[in-house]
C-alpha cells in the first residue's frame, strides 16, 4: 500500500470511527438502551482506533534523535 492509499484509508477509518461515536451516543441517549449493541459498537470503535494508530505510525517518518 503506497502513502496515498494509506492516507485515503486513514481518512475513511476516521470517518467510520466518528460515525460509531455518534451511534453509541444516540443509543446511550435512547430510553430502551441495548447494552449488547453498545458493547459491540465500542469494540468495533476500539479496533478502528488500533488500525488508525497503526497507519499513522507507518506514515510518520522515523526520526533519529
């Protein structure tokens, strides 16, 4: 995967992460809370965060101090 593809993937992951955050907030605010669904969304959000960090780490050049 080249740098441009990684940046596009990173942008898509960030959007999905933000959308999941909104979905979790909406479900939490709803009267009939579905705890299982909320837990699944939170796990998915954590996996996305890990993928985001991995791509960001690959895009950041190593600096020799």
